[in-house]
């Protein structure tokens, strides 16, 4: 029998399997914590930082990624405070200005309240979410691609930037890449990056029920298990 623990997330007492993550518990209870790099069957690494929450322990608040934080009996989590929303919005703003040619990232930015950007658009083809790397090394046991370099030089490559014989051409890395989901109006040319705003009307309900899953289509681009498409 699976052992369960009780956690307090935003004032709601939730029963969750011991060993599961706070993000799993929240999503299972219909509490929306935006996320991008998470893939349900792969090990979470907290790369995108969008799923940050406040973990209140001994009267002190610690900000951490909910996808890497395991549930514990009696733990208290705040996922939708002004502090968290501000930090999350800034992360989403950086992501969408880095890669506006991704519907998944455009949707995440809107879901996090980004209505304007303070940074120049870059039209990058990778945001280092690590989904492809983890699918290659974590799910299939191969290591055909991986992270290379540090800081601004960090990137995803095959060993020595050469075609790897370890690759079985399964295509899973492509399927999981948020950059393969183009905006509804098509790709934006360099210098024309912008917030598309096509889904703003879908967020009207969210404003009235802030922090709770509204059963939208916004998770399609990054395979959120609570998106309407995935629950039909």
C-alpha cells in the first residue's frame, strides 16, 4: 500500500504519495504551478525555475523549485504569493524574449502575467530546458547529446559536436523540444520578435481564480498533463 502524507499548499490540505514532488501534489489537486522543463516520466532538474514556490519551515521562507522538492508530512507551501508571482514573471519574461518563436514559451509567459518585455528579443533556438538531454540519457539510457560549456556558452551538443553512433534516431528529443511548437501566426523573423497575445482572452477566467488550474489549452506546447487536450 502506498504511504501518503498531508501537505498544506496555499491553505489547502492535500494528501499525496510519499516520495512524490510538491509539483505533482499541486497539479493533482488542481493548483496551477507554471512549469516548462518538467516531463512526467523523466527525472526533474528544475532547469526552467518557473515552478518556484515558498517552502515555509520553522517560520522561515525558502524559495525552491517544486519539481525537485519532495512532499513531507505537515510541510507548508505557498505557490502564489506576490513575491513568487513577481519572480516567476521575470523568469518567464526572460524566456520569451530569448525564444519568442515557441508557442509553448509564449503561452507560459502569458500564464505568468507577462504583458510587456524589458529586454530585447533574441530569437534563440534553445532555452536550455534540458528536456531533450534528459529524454536521451534518462529515459532510453543513451548519451547521444548533453550539455556543453558554462554560462553564456552553455549549449546542447553531441560529443565533440559530431554525429553520435549512440543515437538511435528515435526523435524523442525533437518531440519534447518546446522550440518545435511554433506560434499560431508562424515564425517571427529576427528583429520582429514580440508577444503574440493571441490567447489573452483565455486568461480572463484565471484572473477570477488566480492560482488554480483553469483547464486551458496553454499546456499543449509543453505537454502539461492538465491541459484540456491531454485530459480528453
